[in-house]
C-alpha cells in the first residue's frame, strides 16, 4: 500500500512538473528543460515506462537530467507532422526549433571530427590513388620515359583507356555490390581500414611495375579495394549524423573527390620533379596514413547496435529473411530509386569522361602551359568543386527543411532538384571549355564554371537514396549506386576507342574536343531529366514525413 502511494505521489509530481514546464515555455524560461519536458509529455505510450513497471518509475524531474532527455532534445523528431498530432508540442514550436538548432550546432564538431572528416581523408586517398595515373601519361611527341608512364612502360591510347576504366572496373563492378551487402552485416570500420591498405598496396605495386600486364593487375586489385570505401562510409554517416544535416554531411564527404582531383592535378608538378614512379610512391604512402587515421579517430562499429536488423549467433548482422537477392530487389523496388540509379549512371558517364580524358586534352591543346594548367586544374577541382558540393548539400537540406515546415508530402524528393539544375547548367559550360582552345584563360574560366555548377549533385542524390530505402538495406543500396558508377567506366573506354579510330592512333585535339563535347553534354542533360522524374516520383512509405519521424525516433 505504501509503495502504491509513493507511485501515485511520483506520478502526480511528474504531471505537475510537466504542466509547469508548458507554462514556463510561454515566457521563454529554461528552453532546454522545456523542450525535454514537453517532448516527454507527448511521447507515445510505447516509449514510456509504466508507473507500475518492475524496473522502477522515472519521473520527468529525473528524466530532465538523463541521457534520455538529452536525446529528446537532440534527435530530429519534431516535425510539422508531429505538431499536427500533438497540439501541446506546437505551443513551443519556436523554442524547440531554436534549442534543436543550438544542439545540432554543438554536435557538429563531434560528428565532423569523429566520423565525416576521417572518412573524408580516406576517400581523398581512395580517389587520388585511383586517378593519379590520369596525370602521369603524356601522348605528345616530346614525352619522356621519366615523366610519362605510357612511354616508360609502353602502351597506347586504347590501352590507357583500358587501364583508366575497364581494368579498374573489372573486379570493382563485381565487388561493389558485395561491399554494400557486407557493410550491412559486418564491422564497417574494419572494412574501411582493410580497403585503404589494399588500394595503397596496389598503387605501390604500380610504382614498381615494369610491364603493362603488371600495371593492369595492380589496377584490377585496386578496383577490388576501392569498392569497399563508399558503402561503408555513407551508411556510417547516415547512422551517426542528425537527419537535418545528412545532405550537408554527405556533401562534405563527397568533396573528397574534388580535393583528390586537385591533388592528382598537382601530381603533374611532382612528376616533373621526381618522375612518375616516385610520385606514385608518395600517393601510396598517404593512402597508408589514411588507414592509420581511421584506426585512431573512427569509433568502432558494433553491428549489434544498428537499427532494424537481426543478428546471428556470432554477432554479425543478417537480413530479416536471410536473402541477399531479396535485399537487392527491395532496394530497387521503387520508381524513385530506379530513376536515381539511371540518372546517376548518366552523370557518372559524363564525370568519368572528363576525369579520364580532360587532362590529356588540355595538356595537348596547351602544351606550353602545362604547369599553369596543373595549378588551375588543382584550384578548380579542390576549391570550385568543393564549394559546389558543400553548397549543393546545404541547399538540399534547406529545401527539405522548408518542405517539412510547409508540411509538404515529400520533403526528401525536393533535394533532387539540386542535381537537376546543376546538370542543366553544366552542359553549356563544358561545351565552351573544350571549344576555347584559342585562349587558355577562357578555357579555364569555363572549366571552373562547369565544376562549380556540376559537382553539387553528389550529396543530395546520396542522401535522397539513403532516406528512401531506409537503414536496414542502406549498404546494399549504396553498393548498387556505386555499381552504376562502375558500369559508367565503359564511357571513357568507348571514348578512347573512338578517339583512337578517328585519330589513326595519333594525337588530334579537334576529334577529342568533339567527342568530349558531345558525350559529356548529352550525359549531363539526360541525367537532369532522370533526376527530375525521380523528384516527381511518388515517395515510398519509408520516405514519408511520418515514417521519417518514426525511424529517427526509434534509433
């Protein structure tokens, strides 16, 4: 009897404190505490402990000092759809929004330092190792073996196209889906470390190679290792970054491509000083350093703590139905995801053609200004493309947040309008960049404009994909996304074959300019159409506002 009276006293005291918090919110007192109390008072019953629970009762006064209250403030569960269901919470709309923004700002340093930036460093070395050979070949008549690996090893344009695309993609395409599935089931930190060690060792092998076959085998091995980078990284970011910052976080990570491209461009300068072999040794060493940084900075990944998954007796995650094929089918089951994949494939085709053949083209056209081109390309890639990625992610988050405030039916889909606009604007910018061979400054200006408008697509696209498929198969979906990029490697290979046929095996800037202009611009405009259709496609149930709220709230 005495125990029951104590429970009733605690329950009455908790209700009194909850009502007092609501009254105080009208006078803007104790905003953080108010947000915790109001959140507690409106939580679904399934999330509360019963007063008669054998585990004991935790009153609101105790909850306001607990980790649970901190999660209530920090987790992005307060959406307009929630306000419609809970009028009491709507009274403190401004206060909860402000306190949530303050909490997110305070947390930013945490998720940036412990997850995004370390994985960003790994991604930079991934892309630098992958694309470094693009800047170490020279098909001009005055190329020397010390600086040009194609002259030293002995291979032509068609063989270079094979090295830069299909040789890398051969195992990469097969491994990328397996990497996505593995990231849903195993320790993603361990997979990231092993992958970084693998591609760094492959670059080391390339630096020591003496035959084309040896270089080819190293490229195949590098493809296998690089396949594990993005599926593990994007699912870790999706899991550990607040929903309101997910597009920005993925965009920060995605700028690793731009920074790596700038570093690869600067490899031209290093190449002239120490030769192509020593340049690759430097790139390889930095790749090994990224693996060490992951060990030191990234928190260990326990598969048992992931949301919405079951686990085998050994602690590894397994799909609910145990079928990998079912996961793949589920990931591609919606029209939005299908259009995202098609648009991404076309966008990858354009980007890879620029990445593989852009440097050889500009080196050929401006052969007397190679150092200036190296510096310009590095600045454009590292600064212009990075700014594009960051602004694209921030804009996508802004569009999505406004859609939530307006109680729109599909806030996630609005992110895709960023790559639509960017791809449309990139087409004419690239066309004029490759058709301005009379002026180096004009060509570089249009190239900078192309990078600035084109590279905004990655973060919004990835965040939309991850929000659409849900957390259980996020790695599988990311693996499929990476697979579209793997197949897109056929585009620069095809362009190399056509260029070799049209030029008779020699060098011809007009033919290469025409192929680059036509192929890249068609890819840009086609991808814009696909992203627009994806944005207008009906969202799946998992991406609806109410479902997003429930998914976040249960994590």
